[in-house]
C-alpha cells in the first residue's frame, strides 16, 4: 500500500477535499485502485450532530456512517466505496483512548498524547490498509489548517507513520493559497513558505505543494516556492480557481502533471498515462450543454452553499446525461410560507424538496408540493420532501385536513407521518435513525419501476426517523396515491408517485448519495428529463 497525505495551509476552505478527490480520480484513471478518506481534528465523534450551518451536508455511507461532505466528493470522483473506517475525528480517537484506559488496556501506563493518542490515529491507517487489501493507494485528507492546535497530533501521527511504513511509500501533499495583493499587483508566496515551515517544524517535509491561485503561477514564483519550501520546482503545482464546474479540477491539476509527480514519488512510475476521455466528455456536457431547465430547490438552509451539496451535484450529473444545464433556483421555504408558492416559485420546469429536520418552513414546503401537483410541474421529493408530499396529498386530495407528521406536532390527530414506535404503540421512543444502504422492493407497472429499468430490488441510502404511517395507506391509495416501492424488511413506504401527473415522485431515501458524474442516479435523470419535457423540449439521452 502506498499512502498520500493531503494537508492544508494558510486558510481553510481551500478545496483540499477537491484536490484529494481529483488526485484520486487521476490515479484511478491510470489504473490504480484508490481509496480516499478524511481525518478531521474536531472533537465531535461524527458530523451527524452538527448543524448544517456549521458543517454543510452530512454525507451518509452504505454502512450508515454519517460523515463529512468531502467523502461525497471522494465517492463521486472515484469508484472506491467508503465505510465508517474512512472517517476519523479527534472525538473518535479520544473516545477510544479513554475507553481503553477505563478498561485497563494500557496496563497501568501513564496515558499520553504521544504515544497513546498518536498510536490510535496510526492504528486507523493500518486498519484501513488491512480491511482493503485490493487498494494500492490510500489518500488521506487531514481537515483543518497546519498550525491549528487540534491538528498537531494528527500530523505527529503521520510523521511517525511515514517512518513506520517507509518514507518511500508516502507522499505528503500540502495545499496552500497564493493570495494576490491587489495594491502591489503581486501574488504573494510568503504565507505558503510559512505554513510549510510549520509543517517542517513538526518533521514533515512536503513532497508536492499545490498552490491555489486565481491567476497563473509564473516561473519566478514557482522557483521561489521551491527554494523556500525545499521541494523541486516541478513539484510546485498550480491549482487555479475553476470557472464552470468542480469536475474540471482533475483536468486542471493534470496540467502540471500532478498524477505523474505522485506516482514518481511513490515509485510507481510504470503506471500508464490516464485516459480521461469519459471525464472530459462529461465536463463538456456540463459546460456546454444544448438545453437548460430551471429547477426550484425549496429548503430551509437554502442560503448555505454546502447544505444540499450532493443534491446539487446529482442535478449536475443528471443535467449532463440530458445534455442540459440545470439552473438551480434556491427558494427559502419560509418565503413561500409568507408570500405563497405562486408568487415565490411561479413557473419553473421542476421543483425539488430535499431532506430536512424540524418544523421551520414546513407549511411553505407543503404549499410548494401543492403548487407542483396542481400545476403539473415535475416534482421530486427526497426524504422530508416525500413526507411533505404525503401530507399535502392527505390534506388537499383526501381531505384529511389535519394531516401532519408527529415530527412537527407531537399530539397530531392525523399523523400520516409518524415514528414507527408510535405506530406500534411503544411509548419509550428510542427513535433511532434508519441509516445507510437498505433494500427496497419496487412494484411493477409503476413509473418508479420504469425509471429503475424494471429492477424489482433496489439498494439506496437512508437517513431519517419518521415513516409513512401504514394506518393511512388505504385512504391515500383510494385518493389516487401510488406506493411504488417498500422496504424489503419492514414493508415501509419507500417511493410514492402520482400516475396522472407528468412527474410526481418522492422517495423516503436519499438518491443523491449514489449519483456519479457519468452514472447519474436514475431518479435524478428522469426528473431532469421530465423537466425538459415540461419545458417543451423532447428529452435527449446523451450517450
Ligand atoms: N426529518 C425527517 C425524518 O427524520 C426527514 C429526514 C430527512 O429528510 N433526512 O424522518
């Protein structure tokens, strides 16, 4: 196994995750088996408990691990399927060390940051290596910025680890920022020099420096960075701001041959030049598609760029497969609540309601689903968006006017969405989430079956607590709602659809976690196609 560690310097939000994902994509296109993972120095055990304001989206893996959104980039850019082993936080490390101490596992030793905490971090690297014998290259991104107190233990652990596995098997890549000082009209390399100095203080000499810059990186600056940071000039790589799509990142990094530098450094020089034709054609279709559609995404955290990351990425993938630019119109559900759907959303080609928790903006979302249903606008509901569609249908079609979810009203008289425990009459509600990949059965002769290419079994990732209440099944079905899929284990409703509507489909799971650039999720693809048709363009299936 060869190891790449990606650290960051100067400022946060440098796009380290995208750099790691892009390197992974390039190496995979060279034929290597790659896995990318993240070490986060914060003390939360996982991001599942963090507000989207703090952390953006929580990305869910097959095994139900709730992880950082960067893992979404890793899975979209490479084919490696990740597990909870691939996401480590200080919270997990300390939790384990303290539990070990309480269990007497350190045999009376004084428990210390070094070696006990650093050993625990290294152990994770060995565990991942052991669990993935077919992987050739393990890329680990270290969250945060070099110089942060909380990151120091991770860096120390990596220094020791490189000694342990042999420095020739490790490539340290440091991502930094080259700011432009406008008044002087100059790009400045000093912050980069200083952050590399900080790394070297810990004992880590980076092999490659990736410089985020808005402009071209000239020879002078490359030379300066090389000299002060003690790397070869060719190992100073420019990473310009991409204009159109993040999927350009691998192509951009390839200009300075990052993948070649990495394989040379790791002694894997025999690997062939990557064949990026598929990737390039995907990027072309994203950048210069023939058609466009306007899709309103109606949510609660709409102002946050990162809160619905995977949804936006999935729309991009489905846009490319439909040769269509998806213009996302972000709509705040509370604005709909205040001014009405007609005024705030009006005519769009499609409406998507993503997942969410809590009751803020709920009435706005219900009004949105009604607007889509009554005006024949394609509607795609995801998780909460499916529960909303169910409530809307119950209220306005089946005349169950008090229909709601017990998430919004604990004393609901008409709980069309409720906790399974409540449904079973259990009072003590542990109410743990349904998380991770689960099997569903798709019913034939439904739109969903058609979209899934007549598959009878599908596997999708979940992250939710509340469920469609089976007590209302008959009444809603009588009203015209079609249940098109149920969970294999408990028969819980997984997909609903309206057969008379051009496209009204909602899923209890999260299809956005399984969409990839050249493999758009079928539901997203079908939704964008339907939006095109709604706009009057016959859907084109790009090859
Ligand atoms: N709040 C809802 C539930 O827990 C929906 C969750 C979601 O959309 N991810 O069931």
